[in-house]
């Protein structure tokens, strides 16, 4: 799984990049069956939604995983960027499991 990361309105530090690759990369086991047809390219966008607010859910994480006949997408807002990444990973895990079961005919 190839992970493309885009950061808007915040600095993408090496530690943050490593955290995203570790968390989203752990979902690679769910998309292995589609990697036989080609590399699955995952698009991750992390950003700060506003500069003038300092409280509330100001960080956002969005992940798109294009699969055959469907794009799995999850979005999470949170006070902490790392928590937003964790939340989006959990949502993706659920959606990928549902899609895998649906395509296997269960």
C-alpha cells in the first residue's frame, strides 16, 4: 500500500509523517487482495481547519482508499491531530471489513 500524505495549514514533521504511515499502514492487511491487481494508493490529508480558533475540534484527518468499484473514505475531526488520525483509522477498519465481507459473498 502506497501512502500519499498532504498537510494543509500545519507543518508535516517527520514524527507526524511516521505516525500517519504507522497507523494507516496497519490497514494494509485489509487491502492485500486488491494489491494483486496493482498498487493500492491511499491518500491522507491532515489539516488544521482554522487558525483563529484554539479550542474545539480544530484538526481534521481524511483518508481515501480507492478500491475496485468503490472508494473507501473516512473523515474525523478532533481536538488533537493524533486522535483524529486514530479515529479515522478505526472508521476505515470497519468500512474495509464490511466491504471485504460484501465482496466475498457473506
